[in-house]
């Protein structure tokens, strides 16, 4: 396995053109994904994680653009690739995308088999029969009868359509799977089956996955490394064990406590008031400042950089001016109670 990261996101800023001016959806995002690694990209709705993922495959809306920064795949910059070059070198056979909105992702006028053959024709040298054989295998993997590969999308339920999308993403054996809330439309049994399969291919291949979700507990269970996002900024990155045991950013800390933890069955779940803000132009402040119980004026006057924590050897980094005060001195739970004055 190469020591070079498979995917590098370097100081990436993404903007959307609007009537009010350039809306900054992602600001100076920074992380890497290695071969064979399952990487979680976690944060609440509207934090920029799906926008970031779409930028990797050139899938931004027409009014979206990468304003600055770099995207490197196997060391090669891809942020300025044309559609033709992305089709030739990246999409489907190297990086496949599983979208959340399955109902809008399949061509209603084409049978599933026709869509699979079309993808193979554009992105590989596979013959039609060979492509259909591989696609049939993936249908079985995601729990769909092979006999239904020639059905139209409208003949499937929403959950079955999502499984068909997952089969399309997997059948060319890409190096990275970008999975944007990949099991949203599935029942809990099928969710478990899909993730068991993803764990199986993790153990037998070097396939990497970027799992995008608001559910930090799912990332803790399924991934090796993660990046926590809020308001278009990466708040914290690191190994799952480091962020789970010792979160170093207030947002990571509160997000983790918004989900049940079997270690603390009687703990009251946290709520993070408000929603991610909209930013226009340069973002030169912490976008969590107005929602953070520990913020000061400094947080509103400059954007903190991702910096190594005490566990710098494992790549644990956080973007917070007050990390040391909050997490190195005293108990953050006690200080949170004192700040809120709830005493409960």
C-alpha cells in the first residue's frame, strides 16, 4: 500500500453564485483519505458535507464552483478537470458516488441493466455481457433478485431504488465510494446488511469509503478516521478512537452528546440550538461562534486553523482557539452546566 494519501482535500473553499453575492458553502476544508480507509464526514444538515463530496466528482450545481484550494487523487490535482477528463479518469471506476436522493438518481426511461451498460461503456472497456454479469453480482449483494436487473426504476420501491443505486456504485469496483447517507431509505435490517457488506469489502480489498452522515454514532461504529464539519468549516479530524474518547472541539463534543451512549445510559442528551449560518464572501471567523457556549469575541474575529492536539502523532487536529482551556483544564460537562446555569 502506498504511503501517499489516496485523496487529499487541501484548503478547499466552495462558493455558490446567488443574487445576494457569493455564498460560501465550504471554507478552507482540509483532510486526507488513505487507501483501504473508511472515512466519516459528519455534521448536521446544511454544514457543507454533501457540497464538498459533490465537488470531488465534479458534481456541483451550475452556480457552484471551487473558489480556491486543491483536490488531489493519487497525487494528481483534479479540481480543474473537465467533465470529459473526469469521465475518463475518475468517475465510477475510481470514485463512485451513492447519493441520498435515490428517487431522482435513476433514469426513469431506462432499465437498470441499460444504465449499468451505459456506465460501463463510458468509463471502462468492459463488454455489455461482462458488465451485466458484474451488475447481476452486485444486485445479489444488495439483496435484489438478479432477475430484476432489466426492470425500470418505477417498478422498485424507494428502498429498492436505493439498493439499486448502491449496486451501480459498486459494480465497477472503484477505489473510493462516496456514500451520502447511503441507507436513508432503507429499513434497519437492510441498513445493517448493507453495512455488513461494506465491512466485508473493507476486509478483502483496498477500497476506501467516505461516509457522509449527520449520525456521529454511525461513523464511530463504521469508520477509521473522520472529519467533523460545521458551518462549512472542518472543526476536527482524527482517528475514531481519539475523537470518540477525547473530542477537542466544542461542536464535536456537543454533537457526540446529542446521541445515546451505552456508557452513560442516564445522561441527558444535548441539543445544539440554532442552525448552521449562511456565509457570504470570505469567512474570517469561527462559524460555530454564535452557537457555542464557550465562545469569546476572539472566535468572531478570526477563523481558527486546524492544529494538532496533544495526540499529534496520530493526526488528531482541532480548529478552536479555546481547546486547551475547555478540554485540558477541568471537566467540560461541569463548565457547560455553569455556563448555562441549569444545574440539573
